């Protein structure tokens, strides 16, 4: 096993930089930020209902479940 020194880290980073891996990462899509049109519509509807005060509170939902 190779001892990890700053020179080893620098060499490995230079390899990654030269191999194109860093550029590939910049072009990759972040799947956590991709939403469908339906998801976007639901999010907009939620935000509108929230701003209008039409959302049901968590406490009220729990009360409804108890009945």
C-alpha cells in the first residue's frame, strides 16, 4: 500500500484532471433536481394553496385519522 502524502494526492488529482473526469462531472445531470411536468404542476399548486392558507395542518390531519 502506498503512503498517502501531499505529493501522492497531487499526482492523483492531476491524473483525474487530465483524464477528463472533472469535465464529465460538470456535464452530468443532478437527478435530484430533475422533476417531471406533473411534479412541477403539483409543486406550483401546493405553493399557491400554501400562500392562500388552504393547506391542512399536520395536527388537523392527525385528528381526522383518529375518528
